[in-house]
C-alpha cells in the first residue's frame, strides 16, 4: 500500500520515500541506454492517472518519472533508469515533481469543479466526462447550452475566482456523508474524499486542487460542441489560459498587420476580403465565358467531332461550353481543362443521339489511364496525359 501524500500535501513538490519493490518493464525506447523500471514506494506525492487526469511527471533520485498508475491501494511509478539496482527494495528515494505542470493541473482541475458546480446548481446538469492532458482540458455536461448561457457561465465562474473562496478536501464520517448533497460521477467503494468550494460546489474527487479560487487566475471557455445529447466544453485555466490568449492575441495582431486594419476591426477586414474574393471569382467566370465563346467561334462549323483543350475553368462554364458545342456539331464534343503537366478534367457530350459517349471515355480509360464515366449522352472524368496523346486516342473513336 502506498501512502498518498498528495492527498494531504497538495502544495509539496519534494518528498522522501522508501522503495517497496521494483520490476523491469518490457524494453521500451528509453534512450541513452536507460531502461523502464516499475517502482512501488511506501509513500508518494505523484498523483497517478485517475479520473481523466494524466499523471504527474518529475524525477525519482534524478531519473525521469514517465508514468504513474494506481491499482487498488498500490501506486506504481515508471522510472527510466540504468537498471533494477537503482531502485532495489529498501532504497531511499527522493521524488521531485514537475511543479509548474502540477500546479497548472490544480488550476485547471479546480476551474472545472467551479464550472461543473455552477452547471449543476443553475441547470441541474451533471458532469459526465473529464479530460486533463497536455493538449486539452475538456469536460462533458449532460445538457444543452446556448452561446449566451456559456458566456454567462464563464462570467459566473470567474466571479467565484474573484471572491477567492477556500477550497477544502476531507474524508467525512459515513453519517455526515450520508447527509451531504454532493456531486459524484460514480459509486465509490471505501472512504469518499469530498472537495468543497465554499458556497459553490461539493464534489467527490481524489485529485489535488488549489487552496483558494483566486489562485486559478482565469477560467476561459474556448469552445463548445454538442456531445451525446449534452455539451462538451473545452476550457483552459490559469497559466495555460494566459498562454492560449497570448497565442490568439498574436493571431489577431497578424491579421491586423496583414489587412492593415485595427485589431478591433479584424472581423470587418476579413469580411471585406471575402466579398472581394467573391467579386473577383465572378469576374473570372465572366472572362472565362467570354474566352470560351471566342474559342467556339474559332472552330470550323463543318467539323463533326470537336475537342477543345483549354486552361482551368469554372465547372459551370465547362459544362455550358460542352452543351454549346453539342448544339452546333453532330459528333462527339469534348472540352479538356488543365495542362499537359497537371493533366486534364474532361466532359464529352454528343451532337447526335445515335452516338454513345461511353465509347471515347472507355478508350481514354484504356489507353490514357483516365478515370471517369457517365451516360451515353455525357461523360466526365480526368486524364493524366498530354494533349497529343489524348487527341491520338480520340481520333480513333
Ligand atoms: Zn477534483
């Protein structure tokens, strides 16, 4: 059994313990000739992976602790060391937590309690999932939330931070527990550890938390998405919230710089660019129409089969051009858009109902490795081949 020092000393980052047992793990890529060893201590400050929260990191006797798992009352640390002799049973070990990461977890975890507590009080919603990793902090709540409700929730949660109320953890007697209304994700065997945020929330939880809500600094809801009939909220608190806001501030500065508009008008600047792109697209399409029309006029009216090769063009222009050719020529009428280097997208139609466009399409598939197909009246596809090769194939159709 391992004494959980993190239960009672959430603010300690260094501890001494004795090795109870150690066991080599299957070789993994430890690097620098180090091997992974699973070490059980008589006591530990390392919080294991539990309740959706990744384990603490740090060192034992200077060797990196890469994983911490709990099973029953036993906590096992994975340590990258030179061999079993480093942690023979009875050895004294000094553990050092990666304190910055641990404190950040305490900030984020306590922030999540405040949000979940408020959601429960205000809407009766339950927390049905939680993840705290290096990449993401998110939790799932059992009901729907509008954008305005989420913004209000964020304001209310930060008001709890501003009030700087105490956060306490204790194992109440069973009769006291029985008379206490608290949140819990599951039925718990054995003693229940209750974490109380004064006036806000009481929740069963085994993780370390900050002592007063002011230490959280900032609770930021970054994103919400519907999830299994409820809502998944992506949040960040404390230092990680600050880092994320700085990153987004940099994005805003870049947009402001690139568009030469004040940061406060970034949305207007982007809207303006999008409408300008739409206008330009319309102009390009117009030019493509005119250009295509000129191409048609240059085709000898007596030609039976007509195959035009052109650069990139809009899909609607492409189809209209084929339709137009089919009205004026009795044979196969195809338009190939692209280049010899990039290949061609093609549409082939027919000027006479006795023809079957699947015939030239089949020839292109067979001899040029083209892809595509369609109906007797029209086929479309693509061919990664040069114009002269494609023309040679079509000449025989
Ligand atoms: Zn907690």
